[in-house]
C-alpha cells in the first residue's frame, strides 16, 4: 500500500518515492557531522570524500553512514542488540558513551559488520539516530524520521510522505 499522494518536489529536491527498492548506496554529496547533545563531535566526513554514504530506499529519507575511521572510537561501544535487514544483513547496535566511557545513549548507533555484497561499502561504517543525537548535513540540522526504529535523515532537499509517520505501517 502506498500513500494516496506524493508531496511535490521543488527545485533541488528529491522524492523518497523515486528511491529504489532494494536500496541503493552512494557516496554522500554533503558534509556529514554527528555530535552529542552537548555539541561534542562524534564523527565528521567531508562532502564527496568517500568516508560517508547515504542509503536510499523507497519511502524512507536517506540514512547516512560514517566510515569507522572518522568516528571517535572512545565514544561508541557495541552492545548485545541486533536487528536484521533483508538487504544489508545483521546490524549490530552501539551505545554512545560520554567522555568518561559511561553509556550516554544506549543503542544510538549501528553498523553492518558483514553486509551483503551490494552493501559492502557500509562494512563497519556507523549510522546514527538523528532523533537522539545532533546531526548535520553541511550546516543544516537534520530532522529524524518518525517511528523510533528508522534512522532516516530528513532535510529540506527530500520530500515524502515518509514511512514511519502515522498511518504508514503497511507501506
């Protein structure tokens, strides 16, 4: 079941209804930054650097991943939480830690240590929930995808409606 209407695209915008299924991975065209609520940087990758990717999937705003090499390893620690994606494989969740190594935000990030072949660029890269952290694309503050489980990054250049909003469970 799909939405009755699609939001119209303006100049420079993309509709999530034009994204593919299965999802596509591409190098991020914008600078990606993730910080905790105090503003302490967890990771950053320049635009087009090949150290950040976005995953595009029908009905979802893009999810951004940062290469392990640009994420502060003192601020993330794997936990026992897992989930399964039919396309990417098993996700391993990570707690975000404070400067003393205490859990600040449980399961606020995830990785695919051994993704399926089509998603190999994401191996070990970190995705972060923008509703739990402060995420920016360039200088734009990201808005989180509704629903709690989803990790999409909503910005002014993507339009929906988006999966996760009220009434979208069957999409």
